[in-house]
């Protein structure tokens, strides 16, 4: 069975779990800290930079999770045959 090389996105399941936890523990609070402060041009600039970084990191996390889930479904189907 062919498999996707998910290590090009995130190195391993362990690294994936660490990235998810870091996103929850660090990134979400960082983004939340900008609430009510975006009228300052420098803070808006910082928020936009952080938002871009968050979107990129979250895209990797979600893509990895989706593709890993599809691989797991294929493994289940293969073992049923």
C-alpha cells in the first residue's frame, strides 16, 4: 500500500502532539492578548504578523491530522480484506 510521506509536513506523531499543545498553550493566548489593542498601529502590525504565523502553523497541523486520519482509514480497510 502506498503511503504519504507526512514527515515533510511534521516530522512525527510525537512532534505533531507537541505542536498542537504548544498552539493551545502559547499561540492562542498570544493572539488573545491583542484583543482591544488593535487601534495602535504597532500592535496591529504585531497582530497581523502573529496571525500569519498562526495560520501557517495551524494549516500544517490540520493538514497533517487530516492526512494521518486518511492513512489510518486505509489501514483499517486493508486489514478488513
